[in-house]
């Protein structure tokens, strides 16, 4: 046959041709699989099962958690442990231990537990502020009681809002298509390096793979306060807001170091912001003299000691820069 080596029939030539083709699936998926596997190897040993029980020992709730210090602090969701008289934590080494509640914050749907032991396998935190839409993430937890289950996906969206069981809006929530199921709540969402970037907390009912995680920047701030005081002290402005990115020209004209800011999407009637003449659509640039890169910055600044204090704010209303003062109230 023309073009074929002498003595080879058509079938042999076809087999040789197929053997010479690149292994497309391996080229596409092996690096991805390797990244997921390595991330799981780093985060997996720190993932815990969390079980809440009634005083008589009957089960009340089942979820997940992540050990984040070697001396036994565990981060989970508030709704996982709510109303539990006893809390137990199961570790990847097979141990199950009783846990004490260090602090519970239903407003952010986060809680910190403490388990006995030292030199425990523990996770490291990344930064949710540095996430990008489309970035690989993995969710690890105990869906339906299946211990240390991993699912992978991408960051589907950033800056979502989610209503906590208390009714308060949790801002800067991560949306992901890494599949979550009942029992995943409280477990870690990790990046490709195996660092925790979120705490898995909810899935959209009636949908497929529309899942949500509380950004670790928010979760870390809450956890630190719970460890220090057992509660989170806050003040509030009476607004709902979302993190936005200002245009390049606006950033240049305002001489800002970064593009992040907070857009007010809702004003509570007769609240502090309403009394300060703030409006829906205003963009908060500075609060108490501090530039805001997003909602997390504002939440960190709204501490309890600011309640009933006149605080200067800088707003962008359309193209006009507005200076105002607002008096937060205790939350």
C-alpha cells in the first residue's frame, strides 16, 4: 500500500497509528487529579465529624468540622451544634472524643469547639479575598456520615449573601459547584494548595451543585473573637452591602491603593445609616478613617466598642464624594 511500510496490512497500520496518538485524557486530567489528590492529602487529616446529641444521648445533628490548631480548636457551623447538650468529634485516626463549646455565633453560623489532645493534625488557613472565579476548590466533610469524603469543583461566584438561621445576612459568601450534601456543613472548602478558604455551610434546595461556603477571612475573624471572649461583640449600621470593584478610572481619580469598596444595597428604615442620610447605591470607601476593600473589612471594624459613637465615613454617590458621620448601635 502506498505510504505504508512494506509487509504491513491495514489493520496493523491502524493499530500503530492509534498507539502513536497522544493520551489526551491523561494530558487533560492527570494534572487536575494530582492537584486534587495533593490538596486532599494536606487537608484531609484535619477534617472531623461533628455530632450533637440530646441530654439523653439521642442524636440531634450531624455535620463536619476542621481542626485548625494543634491543641484542638475545631471550627464548624453553628447550626450543626445548635441545642446540643453533648458534642462529640470523630477524627481521621479513628478517635472519637467529647468536645466543649468555646463559642457559638448564630449570626455568622460559625462555632468553635475544643477537643483534648496535643500535636493534632490541623489545617492552615488561606485567604478568601484572593480567590478568583473559576479557581479550583475541594470540599471535604462527612456527607450522610461517610467520613472524609472529597468533592471537587470551582469557585462559581464571589460576594454572595446568605441568610444565617438567626436571620442576619452573611456577606462575602463563596458559591461553588463542589458538591455538598447533608453532613458537609462545617467542613472545609480548600484551594489547590490544601489551605482552607471557606467553611461549607449550605446548598441551594432544588438545585444541583449550587453550594455556599463562608469565606475564611470572615470565619477566622469570628473564630478569634470566640476564642478570646466566647462571643462576638458587634455594632451595626442598618445596611446590607456587597463587595464591589471600582473602575480603573475611579480608582485613579480617588487616588486609592485598591479597587475594593462596599456598595450599599439596602437601608434599614430608621437605622443608623438612614439617620445619617445614607442611600441605597452609595459606595462606602472609608469607615472610621480606614479604607474599605470589601464587606469583610467593614464587619471587622464594626466592633462593639463603636456603638453610640460618631464615626466618620466617606461615600461615593454617583460621581460625587460625600463625607458624613454615622452612629452605629449595639447589635
